[in-house]
């Protein structure tokens, strides 16, 4: 059973992993700058709900599937890397704030953000860490649901903080030149986040 001490330890793990930089938070920060808080809410909800489903799936045996068919995991990782590069390109070429407000730019949708969790390397690490470290075997299936739910409850305000920071930066980045520089910086951080995958591929 999940004890209070174990749950508190997991809550700290969930907070640290949810609030620290990664592909999701980088994209949410950029979306907050380019589209504002309200238009980024579907993106936020997609991240949290998609990650909830991922944690449940890992807990219910998806990790075993990848051990049986490692090629499937490799294909998923490289598909994720390709999608991440596409998202980096989209961020780098986002228009000025005024254009976004007029509807010429579109934030990532709820379904797009939810689907992205399945190809996000950090999300997999977080999900596997949560299940393997903090989920007792006694009452396992109930514990998986509780762990996934607690993670979602902590994750939503954590990612929302990044959107809020991005929204606050909108006034600073009204100048299209500074906005373009910011977007290219965020796109570069997304590309850099692929470094562990590239290092593993060439080692």
C-alpha cells in the first residue's frame, strides 16, 4: 500500500520533474509568449492528460512490451526526435505577437500535446521512474492509478507556471526582433534536449 511517507516522497519527485526544464515546458513557455495564457490552456491540459495516460500505460505493462520488442521502442524514440525537430522549426518560425493575436498563428492543440507525451523522452523517464520507484506491489493496480492521478494534479500547475512566465514576457517581447530571437532560442533548447539520444546513437 502507498504510505503517507512514500506519497510525500513521490509528490516531491513529481514536482521536481514537472517544473524543471524539458521539451514540454520549453514549448509551453514559447506558447505563452506567442499566444497568451488562455489560448495555451488546451496545450497545458493535453500535456497533463496525455502524461496521465502514459503513466497508467507504463504501470499496466507497456514497459514489458518494449522489453519484448526493443525495435518498437527504438522506432518510437526516433519518431519522437523527428517530431521534436518539427516542433522546434514551428517555434523558430512563429510570427510576432500581434500576428498571433489576429489568429495567423495557432498554438498546439489538446490532442497534439497529449500525443506528444508518447514520443517525449523526458515524459518516458518520468513515467518509468514513478512506476518503478514509488509504486508498491501490494494493491498494485490501485496504486498505479493513484500515482498517475497525483502526478497529474502536481503537473498541471507546474506547467501552468511556465505558461504564466511566457505570458508575462509578452510585453517585453513586443518588438518583433526580440520575439524572433526568443523563439529561435527556445527552438535551439528543444534541439539541445535531443543531445542524450544523439550521444547514445553515435557511441
